[in-house]
C-alpha cells in the first residue's frame, strides 16, 4: 500500500502491471475479499447476475471494506486507481482463481460473470476456476455450458477442464454426458487440438466416467470403459482399485 501512497505524492500513474501485482499479492496471502474490494474500487459491480440457485448469505451483504487501512490510505488508492486504469484479463483471473482456491464458489462465479459483462475473453485458468465453482455448487448444466463455450470461443481445454467436468458428472450420475467428455478428450487429443493429458490426469477422467456409469447402474458400460483404459496403456491408480472392489469389476 505504501507504493500507492507514494504514487499519489509524486503524481505518478500506476500501470496495470502494478495493479495486477497488488491483486496477486493479496491473492497469495489468501485475502480474496481484499482482492474483490480492490477490484470494486475501480470497477464497481453491477446488479448481481449470480444464479438464484447459488445461495450463500454471507456474500449477499455489501463487500467488507479494507478495514485494515486508514481513510487517508483508502482515499489514496481510490485517487490513484482512478487515473484511467481498467481491470484486464489478468486482473479478473487473479481474483477469480483466489476465490476458487478459497472455496468461495459463489464469489468465483460472480467474478466470472463480471468478466463476461466486461467483454473480456476469459482464459483457461478462469474457465477452470468457474468449472470448479460450478462443480462445488452442483451446477452440472452450468459446468457443461462453460465447457462447451471454451470450444466455441477457442479457449484451450486442458486436463483440469476435463477432470472437473467428469467429476461433476460422476457425482450427478450423468453417465451419458461423462462418456461424451471422455470421447471428446480422446478425439481432441488424437487430433492435437488439445495438449495430450498426462497419464495421471487421463486416469482420473477414466475413473470418473467409470464411477458415473456404475452409480447409474450401467455396469456393462463401466466394464467397457475400464477395458479401454487398460488398452490405452494407462495404469489404474488407487482410486481405480477402490472402484473395482466396490463395483466388482475385477474381471473384464
């Protein structure tokens, strides 16, 4: 904060790099609310468009002020940041990821909506954070919509994207959608349109698809997926073994 106070005294305009570095510092310190407050100072949020199904009373109140700052310091920040700085992709992504890592899913989705309203193209990290938030809140349709929009907007879908979507389909027993995710990962990876997932990540996706099939009582489908996993030279991990024992898929 001393940096911004000195900028006020010297009438030096901070760059977006400086602003993003400040956001990053608070994010790393797990002060996600402070990051949101700093974002709100120069880009006040509009009326919330967060889905009504996403309930969290603590976030329906006004954002907490930067109460560890004096009024003079707070005024310095408002004055300096008011000199033409606008949040960019990195600004929003930093705050979004911070909210996601702090397991504040509703706040994470709210920031993602703000990115879209600001007509900024979200990057892979932002999408993955939103996918994780949707998964935590049980919003599988929202997660599927985000995943599809990544392809439409030509945003690279990495192994984290596939893992997070497959997990929510397993939890929600959406085995057919889980199969589509696996097929999409295999097809896209083979055509080099996405980075080939490492074996550990691929195993996690296979595990979730197997789990989704078994929870939906599609045992034959689960057997088929397990067979594909073995033929792909993927080594079952501990989670796979637990599923085999639970659903008795030892023999394919």
